[in-house]
C-alpha cells in the first residue's frame, strides 16, 4: 500500500501478549476481574496461535421438551387484532429452511454452528398469546416457558443468547469474538425481517443480568446450580418489535417488566452437551459474562433499525454466503460505496469501516465526511495481506472487494469490546442483505489474526484492529455456484 509503513505479515506483532493466555488463566482472570486479563485474552484471540484440531460436533436436540407450537399461532389476540406476525419475522430471519439439515440458513454463523438462541417475550398484539417462549429454528416452532403479567408491554422482545459449547469446541481461544459476531448477525436478521409497518429497536449493551432475568433464565454464573445438567446460555443482545402505534417511550421498562417475573420453564438436561475442553469452555463463558455486565443494571441503549430500500422479503430468503470461487469479480465502485454506507450507518456506534478493492487500480477506500462516494485511503493491493491475516485463507486475496470493520484497541474496556463485535456483526448482516439485493455475492470473514490495520498504515500500533469482514464479488460471466454456509476460520 503506497505511503504506508505496513508491518510484514510474519513479523512479531507489538501488541501481542508475551505468553498466550490458557483457558485456566482466562477463567481465573474473569472470575476475579483482574486488571489486564481482558487485554491478554483479546491479544490471544488475535494472535497466530492455532486452535487444536477438533472434529465437527453435531447439533444436539433442542433442549426444551414437547412438540412446540406453530409460530403462526391461533390468529387471534385478546384485542381481536394482530400487529406482529411472528411466523413471517422468524421465517425470514432465523429459521432453517424446510427439508435441509439445518446448516444452510439465511443468517450466517461461524462454521455454520448457529449457537444463537432466541427467547421470545410476547405481549399483546402478537400472533401467539402473551408469555415467554423459546424458538426452535430447526422446526420453526416455539416452546412455551411461562405466562406474562398484565403489565408487560405490547409487541415482542427477542432476547438473543449463545450456547457456546460447539463453537468453543471448534475454534478454541478464538471462539468468543465469533460468538459476539454471530449474535450481531442474528440481531440484524431479525431487524431486517420486520415489515415497514413495525417499529424495530435494537439494544446491544443491556446488562446481562437484566437480560437473563427478563428471559426467565438464571445468570450464567448461577446456571449450573439452578438447572444442573443443562447447557448455560449467555445473553448478549435484545431486539424489540412492535407496531408503530404501540411503541412505548419507556424501553428500559419493557425489560424490567419481564425481569420482575419468576424464572421460566427449564430446559431438559442433555448429558454431554458440553463438547468443548472444560477449561476453554469455562474461559469463554466467564469472559462473555464479564464483558456483558453493565456498570449498573440499565436497560441499555436502543437504536431504531431500518431495512435498506432494495431489500425485499425475497432477498432475505435468498441471501446466503457465496462459495469462494464466486467472489473474484470486483464490484463497481458505486455499488461498493452503497454497501459501505449501509455498514457505516447501520448503527451510530461501533467500529470504523474501510473497503479493500481489487481491479485495475486496487486501493483501500473509505467514506469521506460530507461527500458522496469514496475516497482513497491508501493505494495498492491490500488483499494478499488480508488473506494472510484471515487465517491464511488464500481466496481472500482474490476477492473482488473486502469490507472491513476495524477499531477495538488492545486496551479497550469490556463494554467497547462487546459493542465493537456485536455492532460489526450487526452491520455486516445489514450490508450482506443489501449486497444480495444489488446482485452482488458475499461471504462474511469472522476470524482475524494479527490484523492491526492501523499499524500497517503507519499509525500507532495496537489501536485499530480488524474486527470483521465481508468479501464481495460482482456479477461475472459464470453462473453462480450453489450457496454454502458461512464458515470463517
């Protein structure tokens, strides 16, 4: 890249910890909140240390008993009208397509492992009676977990949790950032699936204890004592969907109203559900619980979600992660600018955005404040370096363009680590849907090692790391290959 002082890919990185943190180190640090432990595990996840090889772990049976209920419900409410069609929203967002093994879903997930679970907190105006439910995306059915009180708000709250075991078994010390990215993608999928008549608000920083209580779940540290033999779930985000006429200004109170209720029904014990090495799994759970704690048990910050105009229901059903061979054609600069703008404006906080493009004049592009289009941040082809940083996936070096979310300094506080990854996943989810609507092919890239973009461009090392990526390919002469599940390393 012309004008930069890039660190050679194989050079020791100045921000790496001297000794990688082991699972027991992280678990101990998370329990005690020792100063510096988050910086250490963040450096380890970004280091070149390769996780131990592990076989693919099959998805276990859904842990809530019974046949479940159709998401479409009965078609009636106490008020005699339905504002929120849950069948449509969940089918266009989280559901596994009928007749498939369940991996190839509209919402991407690292390794197609799909660790995110959705707990539905339904008030009046939904296609199911008020109450708590959990959603099974494999069967597209819901399982009741308890009643609602008379004062719960209208519409639906969807609390997103992660069951970490399979992802940790596959990705080891690199798993926890991927779990955050997966949750952001799931939040984006829900937000995009809502119809224009609905008001959608997304909260990515609510306190984990409040989210657990609202969903009727034990807190992660207390889970095994409360529900022994079941797999803990860590709450990370919440999406609220309600008819525009029924939106209450008291969004924090919406969570509190549900949190005042007792725990909901427990899942069935599943012996052997924890498939990952115990220390690594405990480390990931402790870390995610630590960074999801707010200084006070607040209801978080709620942001309105919007669907890009070209994105239709048909687009949402069709979006998939493209095979790597379908990503070699550079998208037009105008289309790249539109996708970059979608990622940048999806959420008012979070990381910065840059695009590395190939073609006859490869360069790094960024939006220019106050101007349309893109400005050149650095000339030259960054894609071979990006391929090295993306776990040496050589196909990244030939992708038409790569959208990059970056920021999250090495000494970022817990809230910033959480928000950087959740918002990056959320924004890439919106950008991927927009790319599909514009005829582009795309594939998320979740795991990045030693990817200090700022240092490579001559800035202060350790301040500007790549958090997430989206490879983009323009339409070429060859017909598209069958879609594949997203499988970042």
